[in-house]
C-alpha cells in the first residue's frame, strides 16, 4: 500500500475519499480510530493508503483536484 496523504482534517479526508470512491480506486484510511482517541495533540494523523499499482492514478486524481499540496513525497 502506498501512502498518499497524512492529515486529521476531516473535511479534506472526506473530499479525498469521495474522489477515490468515484474513481473506483480502492483505499484505506489508517489510524482513524487512534487519531480520534489521542485527542487534539496531533501526534497520530490519519493516513490515506491506496494499492501500489493504483498510486500513480490516485496521485494524478488529487493533483487534478488541486489537492497536490497534500500529497506525501
């Protein structure tokens, strides 16, 4: 799995998940429960993961949606 984005911004996560679902790109948001449990100190961020073979397509999708600044290296 390739990591695309790391954030606790629930609005951003909702938009990204919506884009990925619409494009039928499988994805998983890791650490969703842990980030909620740890509170507001932002130590644990949620991570959007996609299969390695769909990473390039998912990255292009987010860039096209003007979300490229959020992509992890």
